[in-house]
């Protein structure tokens, strides 16, 4: 009897992996992901402007335009008053605050050169927000007119 435990039996050990428990786990995970995926919100909450076919400003009101040239210098057009010299950030804040105090319903546009880095346009938008502008839009030329 000194031969071992399996000496009398002719059965061999099975060398297979039982995959049924793995399939069960995968199905449970699949159900969990399918239920939770719609609940996950991704992206940024952006308030997009609505575009109408007509002009967004009344005919008697001139929009306020903050222009940025290729060098990142800022100029403002406030109705009939145009600033021919570049304005620094403090002056932009001052002029914008004055416009808002006189005409709170004014429409503001940012007109940036195509070659202006995004950071300059973003800084201009931030300056307008700091001065109290609630909505400012970027001015552009329709594709068909630019060619």
C-alpha cells in the first residue's frame, strides 16, 4: 500500500478551466455598465446662442464690438465712438462698464482676427464678463462671403 492515493483508480484529473463563473461575472458587469452609463454626464454645460435669420440687434441700436488684431491688441467700437488706439485691459473694463450702465441691453461682439491665438479671445471674453456683460458673441463672416 505504499503506492499513493490514486493507485487503484484509473481516473485522470481534468486540466480544463471552468469558464462559466467568468461568464456570469461578465454578464453582471455588463448589466451594471448598461444601467449606469446613461446616468454619467460628460462634457461641458454650454449655453449656445440661438441664431435667427434676421439681425439680433434692433435697427436703432449699434452693437458694441471688441476687436482683437493679430498682435493681440484690443480696440472697441461703441456705436458711433471708435477707439483708434489700442486699449489695455483696465480701459476695456472701464469702457464696457460705462456702456452697460448707460445701455444695459447692449449687444456685445468679439471680432478676432483668424490668426489670433485662442487665449487672447478667451481673455477678451473674460474681460467682458468681469465688466458685467452677460452675453457676448463672436463675430464671423459666413463661409460663402469669405471666398
